[in-house]
C-alpha cells in the first residue's frame, strides 16, 4: 500500500475511552428551508442510485462506513486531507480551536502494546446524543441515518460537542473565507462530518472513501439495510466492532480488525 504524509494523534486506549473495554481495543433536503446541492460532482463515478432533489431521504436506507484497520496505514492521512479539501474546513494554526471533521488516532491495547491507526469522525449514531441535547433542533438526523447540523438555527451553545462521546464536532471560532459551496459555514456555529451528504444524494461516495480507495481501500461505504451492498457483504465476512458500543447509541461506523 502506498503511504502518504500526515501525523497521527497518539492516545492510549485508557485515555480515549472509545471502546467498550471487555475483549476489545481499549441536491438534499436537510431541514425545512435548508437545501444542499451537488456542485461539480462529475469527478467521481456513481456507485448507487442518485436521489432526486425533490424526494426526501428515506428510512429504507441507512448509510454507514466499515473501516478495515488492516488496510489503514499508520502514516496515511489521505482521508483527512480529502475531507478538508472537499468540505473546506479551515485551520487557524491553533490546535485548541482547529476543526477536525475526521482525525487519525492511534489506539493502543495497554495489555499487549499492539497499536492500530484509525480514522475517527462523526459516527452517525442511530440514537445520537448530540440530537438529544440540542435546544433548537439544529442537531438533527435524516431519515437515512445521516446526522447533520442546521447552521441556520444553531445558536452555538455547544451542548452537542459536550454530549458527543467521539469528539466529532467543532465550533467555528473565526470568520471563514474561501468557503465551499457545498458546505457554507458561519462563525459561532458547530460543524462536523456530514458523510459528504451532497455526494451521497448524487450517487457518489464520500470524499474520504474515494481518496482511501487509491491508497488501500480501508474505507467501505454503503447502505447498511441493503444486503447486496458492498458494505453489507463485507460485514458478513469481517468481524467488526462499534466504538463505545456500551453506550447503546448504535453508530453507523464500524471497525474491522481492531483486535
């Protein structure tokens, strides 16, 4: 597998608390008045049926990710770079306030010392804590399982950031320039991984998945409710775990070969 530049965020399993410890490593309608459109989506081939913009998201689907850590190189940061480039989240140079829609972390078993490099992003939970605590309804979940933020009604209280067990949301502290048309941002609001919802609705895979396909194919995306989808077939072959399964939030992101 080819390698790419980038750094990992080193953290012991005991500090991260990402996993249940027993036996494991420690154009789309978002909401009323909010619509995203796919711009310049011709660079990636269609992988599934695009959803007409006039049709609402359906609970007949649940989009998710399977991440095979045997194929995830410790030095590769392609998924992070692709996410940043496509969605336009910007770094200020201050680690304490820089957004991280997706980040690479090193998970370490304190008993054996075995390490795995893993991408961590919004887990698009079936029962998302961020939605439960939001006082305005800005944090929301589409019928197809994608968890989003309606920035028109986000008041920047950051309750969702405190509630998220995966540190998957960021607060926009500064005015932003050169924004992406597919991801308009505003100072004083919260943002996070959208699974590249505009690409999904156009029948394309998220940007991180497209980039990873060129580096080893660790990220598999698809409809968890479709038994014939690539992700469903892979899940039948690869034992997988969900981060913090003990919380009962049912993440849409699963990890294979974490043990």
